[in-house]
């Protein structure tokens, strides 16, 4: 699978598969709260909403998922799966 870094999140459309990362290493799994917070900022999902005026992006775990999380764009790196 080919990934390309997204320089401008405005280019993303709903349904694009992306990987997001804050660039930090994964903490040990026995640190439950730290690992949960890390996982929230480092995952693969589908763009559900792109709220540029507010500096946020919404990600779903799968295209059929009914639950989406909204993340602030500051400090996140985004790669688009092609």
C-alpha cells in the first residue's frame, strides 16, 4: 500500500483512508491511560468530516462505523493511503 504525506488537509475528502500520527513512540500497553491517549492520536481510519475553519478532522475506524472521533489538526501528521 502506498502512502503519501498530506500537506494540506483541505485536500482530503470524506471516505479517504488516512493514517494519522503525532510522531511519538507507542507507550507500553500496561500503561493503559497513556496507551489509550496515544492510540487516539495514532491510528488508521477514514475521513468522515474535515472541519478546516475549526482546525479539526473527524475519523471513523471503518466506512460503516457509526462512531467518529474529532481530532485537532495541530501537531498531527496525516498520510493518505492510495
